C-alpha cells in the first residue's frame, strides 16, 4: 500500500500474503448465480484474476504513526500456530515488512484488533519456550470488550462455526494474562486522532478504526468488506459473517457517511493500493482506488 498522510498521521501496511485467493461464488452465498462473475469482469483488474476466476485477496496489517504513538492495526495469521491449508502460507514476508517499516517489536505502543478472527490477531503472540507470549512487549492491546467476552465464552464451549477456540487461547488470552490487554467500549478514544466505530455483523463487535487529523479522515474498515464486489452489492455478506444482515447494515452505515467525501477507506483484504474512496451512483456506490 502507498504510504498515506492524514493530517499529522501517516499510515502504511505490512503484507503477509496477497494474490488470487477465493472464488466469489463460494465466498458470497447470497449472490445470484453468475452475478459475481459478471461484475468482476467490469471491475479494476487488480481485484480479480480472470485466468483462475479468483478474487485477489490481501492479508495485511496497518501501521499508524501519530505524533504520539505507533499503532499496529490487525496482526494477520502469525507464525507457529499450526493452522492447516490454506492458512499455512509463509510468514517471513510479514516479518520482513515490519523491518522495512523501520520497526522492531519494541517500537509498537498499541495493537488494535478490529475483531478476533484467525487472520486479524495472529501476530499478537509468539511461541517462546513452549508458551504463547505477547509479540510486542511494550504494547497495550486494545480489544472491544464485547468482542473479547464473546470469544472468551466461546473458547470454553468449543468450536463456533468456522472459528476454533485455540485462536482465542493462542492469540488473546496470553495478552490478558500478561496484563497488556485493554478492554474498551464503543466510545473509546486513544488520543485526539484515533477513535473506533462499532460495526457488528461480521463478528459480534467488529469495529472500524477512525483516523482524523487536521480536517482529514481515513477509516480502517477491517472485514467490513472483503472485496470490491461488496461496494457494488452491500447486501452480499461472506460465508464468514456471523450475522449477515447486521454486516450489511454496518457496511451501509460506513458507506453513507463516507461516500462523496474526501475520507479514505482502508479495507484489510483489498489489494494494493488498498485505500479508496466511495462515490454515490444511480445504482448505489462505486469504489475508486487512491493511487
């Protein structure tokens, strides 16, 4: 992703994995047969590989530098987690990306997870001497308290849908045990630049990260949307969404407040250049990458 400036804040990204990944028809179960394929052919070619009929999906973390803090948003899948294919892709690119940002694990002040799915909290922890410990020893990890409580309870009950309890036990509980977790509510504000916007649906309390500085704005949207298809069709939720209807309403809430404004949206899974803006159209919305 291109390094972005939002007032006094800079935003960059660390890519763990990108490229062709999933077939749209299996990702969006509510899409009418053939509808996704027809739309993909008309979209930015960076979002779709026609030869394989697969969407281009990126796994990345965002690095926010404010005048006060270094903040890491979403931590991909991590290493040594033992995840089966297709989540067993190489992890060295993420480590190389952190170094390319001029950062070490000691430089991160805050880690924020938009939600606690497998591919958004993996680098929260690393394995040391047989124990999961926080990757970032100085950082406070910010979790929405409702999201954390849901997965804490789910871990005690066993698997929940596509999500296994070991994700929470490996990636989240050790943070709490180390005293580095901060559980926050809907009105959380880190400083004068960073707030959150609850956008439930994909997960119990998925949140977007709102960045505002000197009259400029960007929103890291996490998994509010996974692909440009969902801009054209906001009602298409993924097979991974816990509450598809709530996910749709959350998308529309963000779309309605950012379309036709200078605000940039940064969806975690959109390919480079990742950031974009929304425009209203006669049929709904259109995505424009910020190149």
